[in-house]
C-alpha cells in the first residue's frame, strides 16, 4: 500500500487528521473508511475496480492462520448440515448496480 501526501507528514485540512503514521515502520493508519474509485465506502475498505496483489492475502479461514487441524467424524458433520437453514436469494438491484453485478 502506498500513500503520498502533497507535504508528507502534514495534510491539507482538519479532516485529514484521521491519517497517522503507524507504529510499524513504513505504515500509515486511517481511522475510518477508505474508498478507492468511490467517494462513498460503506465498509472499512472498498475497492471499485480490479486489485493487484503482489504478495499474500491473509484471511481468518486461511490454513496459515490455523493450528491443530484434524479430520472430523463425517457422519456427525453431515447430521449437522441437515440441520442448517439453506436459502437462495437475489441481490437488491441498488446493491447489484453499485457492485457491477449483472446477474442478480
């Protein structure tokens, strides 16, 4: 992630005080929502367009973040699955259009 201010370490107006140098070298922290190609982010980070990652993307379900991984009783897990509520849905048109989803 690269960020550059017109005057590094200082910002144009009082709204920019949410940006701070991080505790780890070469990091910047923003306390709020960040939008790339959007001025109305509705999550912590919203990227409207393609994103290129030149490293790893870590996610809580990533096996690199887990330990004690072991096989489970398949019959017990199938029993649990039969108790799950399964649904189908359509995206709301206003969400689909903002996200560029054509087949809702």
